[in-house]
C-alpha cells in the first residue's frame, strides 16, 4: 500500500507542505515587519521626525550608495516659523488628512503609488517648477489654492481642478509635502533635478 | 425569474451575481470616462474630475469581483457540503445590507466627492487611499457582512461535510477578511500608511484571492470536465504551497521605494520573481485536464472562460507582473502606465474571467437545464463574440498602455527625473498620446463585449428545454 502513489504526488504530502510553507512564510513576514516598522517610524534614520520641516532639505547623489539620498541641512523653518515636535506633527498630520479627504491620490502618486494622471508628489517640495527656494512657499500656496489660475499644463491641456483649499489648508499640505521629501526612498525618483540647481 | 428549483445557497448566489454584473457595467462606464479625460482633459472638469471617475472605476471593480466570489462560494456551498445552508435568512439580510451600503458609498463618491481634512471625512465621505477609498463606516459594515458570509460557509461545511477544497476555502476566507483590517486605521506617516496598505492590496490579489480562485477553479474543473476530485485537490495544495510560498514575501516588491529598508530590494525582487511559477502550474493543470477530455464538457462558455482565466492569470499576473518586478526595472516603471497595463490584464485575466465562468456554470441551472453544449440554437454566437471582444479589448488596452508606459519610463523617469516638467514632457509625447488613443479604441471594443455578455447571460439557453429533453432521450 505504501507505493500505490509516489510520495511526491500524494495528497497528504502536499497538504502538509502547503501548511508548513504558508506558516513559515508568514512567520518570516512578521519578523521582517517587526524589524521594518521601527525603521520607518517618524524620527528614524530613513523617515525623519516631523520637525524636519524646520530644516533645509536637499536630495543629493551619494557615491557610496550610488543613488540620490535626502540631505537634511541647517535651520530653514517652514513659513519662517520654528515648530516644536508636537506642533510639526499636528501640522503634517493635518496636511495628510487633507490629501486623503480631497483624494489627491485619485490623480497623483505619493511615493510612486496612486494614480498616473498627474505628477508624482514624492519630491514635489524640491521641484524646480517652484522657481527658487525664496519664492517656493508662496508659489506652492498660490498654486494649491488656485491651480486653474496658476496652471502650467505644459501644452497638455490637463489642469488640476480647484479643490477649494483655504490658505491654512494649503500651508498644512505644503508641510506634509516638505516632510515627505525628506524620506529616504532608496533613490526613487531617479535622476531628479532639485530646485535652485544648475545642471 | 423563478428560482424555487435552486437550493438556498444558489438563490443567494443569483442575487450576488446580478449585482456583480451590474457593477461590472458601471466599472466600464467610469473606465471609459477616466480614459476619455486623458484625451479630453476638459471633459467634466470641475464636475466629475478624474479622481472621482477613477475611484468609482476601481472600487466598482473590487466590489463586483468580491460579489462574484461570494456568489460563487454560495453557489457551490450546498453541493460541496452535501447539506442545506445554515443561515439563509441571515445571508439574505447581509446581502441587502451590503448592497445598500455599496449604493450609499457610490452616491457619496459621486455627489459629495471630498471633504475637509478631518476625521468626519474619513469616516463618512472618502478615505483617500487607492482601492480602499470607502469611508470607515462602510469598512465596518463590509466586515460585518463578511462575517455573516463566513459564518454561513464555515457552519454549513461543519454541519455537512468537509473536503480538501472547502478546507482551503474556509481558511483562506479567514485570511482574506483578517488582512482587510490592516487597512483600517489612520497614521500621519505615509511610509507606515503604505506599508499596511500594501498588506491589503498585495496580500489580497497575490495571495488570498489567488487561492480563492484556485478553489473555484478546482471546483469548476470537476463540474465542467468531471475531473477526478483527488487530482484536483492535490493540485490545489500544490498551488497553495507555491502561491503562498512566493506571494507572501513577494509583498516586498512594493517595499522598494516607500522608505522601507534596503533588504526589501533583495527579498521582494527574489520572491516576487517566483510568483509566476504557481500560475504556470495552473495553466498546465487546466489545459491538461481540458485536453485529456478532448475539450468536451457540458458547458462550453464556462470551459472557455476557465481557460481564459488560466491564461489571463498567467500572462496578466505572471508575465506582466514579472516584467516590472525586479527593482532594477521597477525604479523606472514604478507608478507609470506600466502599472496600469499590468493592473488591467491581471485583474481582468485572473479574476473577471473566473467570475464570468462561474456565472456561466450557474446559468443553465437557473433556467432548469443540464448544460450549455455546442447545440445552442443560434450557434452560441453571443457568448463567443463577447468572449472574443472582451479578451481582445483588454489585451489591446494592455498593449497600448504598455507602449505608453515604456515611453513614460524612459522620458519621464529615466531622462526627465520625474519632475513636474519631466512628467509632462512624457505625457505630451506623440507616442504616449497614441497609446492613450489606442487604449480608448480597445476600451470601446471591450465595451461592446460587455454589452454582448449581458445580453447573452440574460438570454442564453432560453426556450431550450424541450429540445434538450429530446436529445437526452436520444442519447439514452
Ligand atoms: C472600457 C474599458 C476600460 C477603460 C477605458 C479603463 C480606463 C482606466 C483608466 C483611465 C484608469 C486610470 C489609470 C491612471 O491612473 O492613469 C484605470 C485604472 C484601472 N483599471 Fe481600468 N479601464 C477599463 C476597463 C477595466 C477592466 C475591464 C478592468 C479589470 C477588470 C480594469 C481595471 C483597472 C485597474 C485595476 C485600475 C488601477 C490601475 C493602477 O492603479 O495601476 N479596467 N482604468
Ligand atoms: C492576479 C494577480 C495580480 C493582480 C490582480 C495585480 C494587480 C496589480 C495592480 C492593480 C497594481 C497597481 C497597484 C497600484 O495601483 O499602485 C500592481 C502593481 C504591481 N504588481 Fe501586480 N498584480 C498581480 C500579480 C502580480 C505578480 C504575480 C507580480 C510579479 C511577478 C506582480 C508585480 C507587480 C509589481 C512589481 C507592481 C508594482 C508596480 C509599481 O511599482 O507601480 N503583480 N499589481
Ligand atoms: Fe504585488
């Protein structure tokens, strides 16, 4: 009876294999998750604390890693105002809630995930489209408050609709975008040109 | 339609199938609108913006596929457990609750659309996270209705009898529902947000849904081709081992660029590259069984759609997924029309096909007949044409999007560095626009296919009862 079906085609063998494989893969995933979550918690090396919006942020090529990585510089408070860690978190969180409530991800990608109808916002804070670092904050707020009036479209005819953001809401969104640009994304987006830089 | 001759589970299934197909139609309408907005950006601008049409497009898809799965499981429940469903009334109540909730969510998406950055918006309007935009109250409602469904499944099998298929199915449903919870909380941290968001999306489509349709496929092959249960069950276990073995850690292919540590580049790349293996196994399985029985089954449309599923799954998920799953390539293709190309072929090929197959398996029973053989009065032209047009349409859209995706990944991602300007230099390139135009043309072909599909499902096999009786007598 033991050689009626070879072991490798027996139902029981594969049932056990399925259970063991699934179980062990899941355990490995949990272990990796336990390792990863602290490394992406705000305040870690890869994902800076929310108060990073008080600092200057750049995206520079790193010879060792052979990719561009965010570079956190000296003091450069957003809208000229230094915030405590709690205030910064509250502002960034408000900004993120606005991006969810207005469904920005229904047109844009954030960290490359979302929709493909509009530019990726991962490094929007650093985009050369904002002219210069001096003009950036005001330009971003003006654009977010009235994207139709300030449309660029680059000949595509595609515009961002007016989502009726108040000035306060636009400021929170900018804080969120500034914070997001400081995340170490392993070099994505590749070859990004940073504002105020001559190629 | 009178359905008294069906068993309780099957009567429930017909309800779910009806809503599924209606939402499929809605999905296509809103897909056409989103696609048109690429070519005519002023279309419905400021009224029904792209984010709204797209959200309805993909949410209708997720919901109709889930309805299709629930319907399929209810359809086979009493037969597989050899007993009556335990909670028919409760199941019916859950159906109406769920369907009303879906209707409210869609209406709010269309009419309210967005809200301020507060908790009320996320609880009652829009959560703003792709695929799971449904507000939190609806999440909770969905979970409760899924629990009712799960109770019906688990308790009915416990009362009747268990089998390999039902065992895998039930455990898989636990995982499927549990994973949904990973998407139900708020965090200001976008990296942590996307970390768990991918648990829901990836561990659904590349693990638990894949195993669920594996169960449906196993049952479908037994049903349509009378394949031996032992063989089908063994294959199912092999597929579970391979799918979970690769798909669980394959999750890492979404952890390349969201802030997560570098080791995910290796783990995600390696394990996701193995994911096509179970999909090849499924093609081998289906084609071998069909071939061994000389393609002769008792239900030709269902058999054709089961085979479309095997190939669609392999190409859409396996081949199109593999093409951009290595980090060296994904760095440039991430978040471009490549993803859309893969998303369309994979969701259609792997999931829409099998739900359609399961519905075709049900149709003759609903009409009190034995099967849908090759003796249909009109030669079965409607199901054949809808099969052809739907598959051709989606494959055409996929190829068109791939061409746009290639162009985008070179011009925007590699050369343009993904800036605002770089993005539009790719979007305005003639090759990109041509891809968008061809996507619309094939989208229209897809739409004709779905019109025929609906027409066919409503009419196929009607008035065939007498003829069929004669034939069975002749055979006897
Ligand atoms: C008439 C046919 C269709 C048209 C014109 C259409 C159009 C679109 C458009 C314009 C998008 C947005 C992509 C973007 O963000 O740029 C989209 C997304 C999507 N559609 Fe369709 N669609 C159609 C049919 C389908 C079908 C049949 C399925 C699957 C069953 C499907 C599944 C999806 C998925 C999964 C996404 C999200 C893709 C991603 O985020 O990568 N669509 N579709
Ligand atoms: C039936 C199974 C599958 C379905 C329904 C599916 C669907 C999708 C969809 C809709 C997306 C876009 C997600 C978004 O909106 O951001 C996506 C992304 C992706 N899929 Fe799949 N997929 C399947 C299987 C696979 C497999 C087997 C692989 C690998 C071999 C794969 C590799 C990928 C990768 C690498 C991405 C990320 C794309 C990016 O970076 O933007 N998929 N998948
Ligand atoms: Fe995935």
